[in-house]
C-alpha cells in the first residue's frame, strides 16, 4: 500500500502532509500563501525525497530527534514529527524516501 499527499487549507494559507501507506503523517509542509505554491512544494518533495543529502537530521531542545527535508536551494520543504530515538528518525527518513516520489494527491481545499 502506498502513501499519499493531503493538500489542505490552514486559515488563509495552504499546506500538505505526506502520509505513509498506513495513513501515518511522515512529513508536514511549511505554510504557503497560495495553492499553486503548495502544489510546487509537493513537486519539490517528489523530486528531493529520494536524495539522502536533502535530509537534515536534527535534535530538539528536549532531546527528541527529527528531520527537515530541503529543496535544492536549501529551503525547508517539510518537517517530520518528533521521534524518541535517532534510529526511529532514520526509519522515518526511509519512509519519506519511499513514499515521497508518489503522485497521489488528495485535494481537501
């Protein structure tokens, strides 16, 4: 079972979530001022997600592990949830690498 993108409104802005096949959100986008910009963000995830160099592995102040996915220009295009360990975070990255290139977008705007 493959994942999908959920495109939705957030107030006056737009954002998307990438879900794995089990419907768990594995990456959340930044906020965009237009729907077309959010759609471009999805295209950027589709292109960038297979490339390990695009992942920035980070640690929050509370010690939780997380990652950002960046575009070719270095801009953050998505952020993961918080993980309890680096190994769990790395599994999240692998899931984004697998599910990121998918083309299924569910428009809930």
